[in-house]
């Protein structure tokens, strides 16, 4: 009988938590996630003229790269549940001269305000593991709805698979149990989640964030 794969439930409130840390998040994001972000965008393989969505864009650092990659004939979109992040990203994009190339929305990835088959590619990093366990399939189903039939999805996530005995991740899970408002996410079985949602996995890769914390990059097609 196959071993049951369990992940922790999410207890914290994402919107409240990230609203409070929004002012310092840009520093954390820029310092610790640079290599991971560059690799994820590379795997997304954005072409000029494409329409690309980032879910949970935070302060907009990756959206800047996406907007540059789609070029003048393309369009970038971003959706984030936190109004403070939306405002920070808007300012960043305007400073970069990319405001007209990006459309931002404050909203929930479980019910997005986009048409069916709208995007060539969707990107989400350190976001899927923020959703409670029953909501992960809902998010992936909604992404499948807005992706074109041959659309690409890149998910960067904290992996539970192959790391069940990781001391680092076990400590993080402990912190999530004790301090859910601060350790708001937790490791998930990201590959299984994508397969169960009907995606075809094209490529997987792993990197260490801050030379300690494992992060998995998964490239999938709808």
C-alpha cells in the first residue's frame, strides 16, 4: 500500500501577513531570491509579443523582467492579494518606464479576473505553498483555465518530495506550526500537485536559497 503523503495545513492569513512585511519584503526578495528568480524566468522562455501572467508578484521585481521580455508588442499581467504589494509593484514599474506594458490586479488566484485561454505563460514563485491544502487544486485548475492549450507554467516552490527527512525543512515546519503568521507557508508535494491537476511536467530543477533552503523549479504544460 503506497505511503500517504501528508503536508501541513495553512493557518495564517496571507493578505494580513504580507501587508505587514511589504516594506521590508523588497530587500529580502532582492537579496535571497535573485538567482532563483533568474533561473525561473529563464525556464519560462518568454518570447516577444507573448502575454504572460505572474501570480503573487510581491514588489514587482520579476514583473520588471517579464515586461522587458515580452517587448513592446507583448503584455504582462500580475495579480496579488495584497494591496500594499500592488502599490509597491506599480511604483517600481513606473520607475522602470514599464507601467503601460503591465496590468496589475488585486485579487485571489482561486478566482482570477481573466478570460479563458488568455496567457502564453504563467509564473508563480513561493506562492503555491501559501495556499491551504484544499485550495492548491483550485489554484492549479484556475491557472489551467486562463492558460492557452499549449501554455507554459513555471512553479517555484518549497519541495516536500525527496526532502521528507530534511532537518532544515522539518525546522521550518515546526516554525509554521508554532508561528503561522510569520512562517506562513510550508513544503508541499509540488510535482504530485501538478500531475494531479492534469499538467504535463516538462522539466524540474532544484536550487538552494541562501545556500541552505531547497527550492524546486517545475516547468509544466497545460
